């Protein structure tokens, strides 16, 4: 039997790492909408939150309920915890999460600087293994083990850490370039050695502190695939994330699909639908309150704009003169319309008449006033949390799944 060809998959971490961006955040409804768009795009997995954080538990359980109903499938929903047994126990007690990534620091800098001399490298190994065993004991279906600050971790210790994870049931090892310290050469060499010596699929989690995040993520994944294991690139929508951000989802996909040599290798998971990119990027920009950069690859306002005489002439004669891919492939091309007349929106102080007017434009009807008022109340609460007018897809979601929406909107201090 022929050996299965190694592939590159996307694990998006917007709803875990992206929302940790200083001064930014998402309401639980907005996180849910991102999951729906990511699933539509064909993303393999969404790291959708923190199952031991109280204000996340209703949202997490509600999204898992959507998965059970067949709405959020086939995308996997995974939680993130620290690699300590108590976190695993609490995650299982509080939520119905079935997939986890467990994380602990592995570099000398962080072991000394974060643990203050209270833990040694051996202690870190023992703690990770005990948490991993607890996850297996509690029936977690897939467990990724994260080596935080892997790029500054001694290679022999990183290998020992990964081997201990493999031998105790880990499904993947996450190589975290936590400070964006790697460059394409260094990450290629390190992940090649890691994949070859350990034989586990490798997640590549990079940050953009030195501006190399997409290149590092892609070449790190290529290194793993070339050593015969699957690779999983961690991305965020629009590259949001702590400090200078994470690897931008659309940029990573474009690089794997269209860059020199890689386009012919077809390494990317075949389920990815680039056509969702425009809708997803625009929604994330609105939800986070961070406009798309004019030069953002694929989805920025200037991504397909030509002004200089030579460029404009060349693009008009044959788009391939100055464009590697077509704007239609990203779901772009439809004219953007802005209503400049009367506008009725649904918000936290909406009345029933204005509310029903908004939904009638969406061609959504309610069977009676009682149903309409139930949805109106949910829309009000959603607006309290988002503090911005709800988009059409959010309004449709609340009307279609009011009971699940109620769970998502409920937090109990």
C-alpha cells in the first residue's frame, strides 16, 4: 500500500491567540461567526477558546452544540489550557471540549524567567507528561503539546520534550516561535530535525516580531512535510495577535497555492476554499474594529489596484503581467453598495417595529409576536456585547438558532 502523502493543514487560532491582542477583543457572538466562516473556508481546526475561563464556557459549549447539530462540521473545535493536570480536569468538568492543546514553556529563558527558579527542565517534562496523561484519562480525543518559546529552546532538550510527548500519547507537537525569533533558514533546519527524530506531526506557531511570520510558517511546514509528517500552520484572520501579530490566514494560503515551486507541489489541504477569504477578512476587520491594511495580500484595497502607466497597461492587456492570482478567487468582484438613505438598524434599544423592518429586509418572517420579541431581546443583548450594529449574518444566526444564541450571550460572573 502506498504511503499517504504528507499535507499541510490550517489550524486557525484567532479565537484564542488573536483575541489576546492588547486593546482588542471579540464578543462571543463574533467569535462564533468567525468559527462559522472558518468552517465554510475549509479550515481544519479552530482553536476556539479557553475552556477553564468562566466567561468562555457557555460560548464553548454552545459552539460544540452547533458542531453536534452538523452546523460547525467538519472543522475541529479545540481548546487551549496550560499543561497542568488541574486545567485538564477543569476543562472537562466545565465544558464538553473533546480536543485540546496543552502548553508549557521550554526555553531556558522562560523556565528561569517565568518560573523564578521553582522549576527545572525535568520538572517541566514531568508536568507536561502528567497533564498529557490526564487528558488521555479524561477521554480527550486529540492532544497537541505546545513547546512555548521552542525557537529559543536548546535543541536536544526540545527533542527530549517532544519524544516524551510522543511516547505518552500526544498527537502533535506545536513548535512555538513565540517571539518571532526564527528566520526561514533556522526554522527549516530545526523543524527538519524535530520531524525526523521524533516522527510526530508538527504544528508551526509563529509570531511577526521581526516581520517574517508568513515565510517562517510556510517554510517550517514544508520542512515537516519533506521529512514525511503532516504539518499544521497556526494562523489568525488578518494576522492579528499579540504584539506584531501571528501568521495571516489568507497570506499563508496564497503562499502555499501560488508561490514559486510550492504551487506545483499542492501541499495544502484540498478542503480550503479561498473564495471565502474576502467575506472572512471583512467581517474580522469589522468585528475587531481594525480596518484592513491597504496593502494586505489578497484582501487589501490595493491588492489588485494599478495606477502607473506601465503597470495599468500591462494589467489590462493580460492580468498575469502584474497579478499572480485572480481577485475572483478570493470572493472579490461584486460591487460594494452603501445605503445612503433611511437606515433602520437593530440594537440594544430597538423597538419591535423597527426590528421587524430589519428582518423583513432579510426575508425572515416570524410566526407570531412572541417569537419576534424573543429574537429581539437576543439581538439587544448581542448589541450590548458587540457595541456595534449587527451584520446580516449575525442577525440570521440569532433568528435561526435562538436557543444556542442565548447560551452564547450568557455569562455569569
